[in-house]
């Protein structure tokens, strides 16, 4: 596949988002966002807290409306949620009263897929993420990493063209986080989906991304987009890895300072 000649999986054109809470001053969260995500591309959104990265995911998912501008997925304007756009939150958001298999099959049941076929797909997806022996467990019987893998299986069961992840590994310990990153790369390769992942971790961005979109402090704008020209699996000992780390540290320094100053003023 030649991504350059393919229609973008996600197209973001001059997108603004203004929050207007009742009785309070409007807050401009995003301003003039403009970039594409190619089919099968892994894009990481990196920026200071409060710069609108998560808000952008919610708008691509169809859970929030843009204030102005246009978001398209596969050439179609986003107006509502779709099974072709999966969103995974920082917390796994599994239903605690359902088994892991039933959690994975939940979206399929809403679509009217037969119980037998739902079970088959749930088993297939859970095996893919290494949870084939956890079908009848409840979420509280799984570790944090396992719950996030189950959330990935639930999203993948819908066969999304775009998979969005909002800091999915932030609450995990360092070792589990590293293993989940490796797992995510394998899932990405197997599924062929485009991935947009929000993170505050420079190392996570370098380890995972084809391109990193660096955001300014609020209102979030695209400061720059950096392609990561390193072979996978990426080694943190590689001198070029350290060059990327220094670059992102420099790019974010002023934005983080601005974000802190704004929070203190508020």
C-alpha cells in the first residue's frame, strides 16, 4: 500500500473547539488543527496537559462536535460514533458484571450478531491478545495490563479502520507498560488499522510512532510534526533515539511552561 496515493484514513481540516460552560467564560481548547493520518499509520499526539489532545480523539470518534472545521474518516464527514472508529480510554472501562468474553462481544450484540458468532469472535480476539484462558473471568480478576488488553480485544472485535487510544498505559508500572507497548505494535501490524495514541511520554512516542504530532499549550495547535526514522524494534541505546528525545524535550519545554503558568493563573 502506498499511503501517499491513498485517501487519508483521517483528515483534520482547520478544526477549532471552544468549550462554553454555562455561566463561565468560553475556553478555546483547539485552534486551526490541520493534518492527515494515512491508512495503517501509527500517529502519536504529544503535548502538555490541557492542550486538547484527548478532545481531538473524542471528536474523531464522533463523541464531541467540532466548533468549526471538518473531520473526515475514509472520506466521510464524522457526525456520530461508528464501529469503524474505536476509542480506548486510560481506564479499561469494562462492564464489571460481565465476563471478559461478554465484554468483548458487547458491541457485536448491539449490532445484532448472533450469540454463537459473538462468542467465536470474542474467543478469537482474546486469543490474539493473549487472554484465551480468561474468557469467563470478571474484570476485577484481571491485572491492569490484562484489562487493557481486553479493552483492545473489544475494540478490535468491531474491526475498526481507526483505533484511538487516550493514554492507555499511563496507570501501569514501567515493566507492564513496556510489554503493553510491544503488544500494541503487534496488534497494529496484525490489524492494519490506523492508530492515534495520546501520551505525555516522550519515550513512548519515540518507541511507537511513525509520526509524532507535537501540540502547543492551550489552545492546542500543531507546533510541528516529526517523522520517526528508526527501525523497529527501537532501541533506547541508539544515538538517534537520544537525538529524538532531546528534540522533543526542547519542543515541549516552552509549551509545558506556558501550560503551568496558565493553570497557576486560573
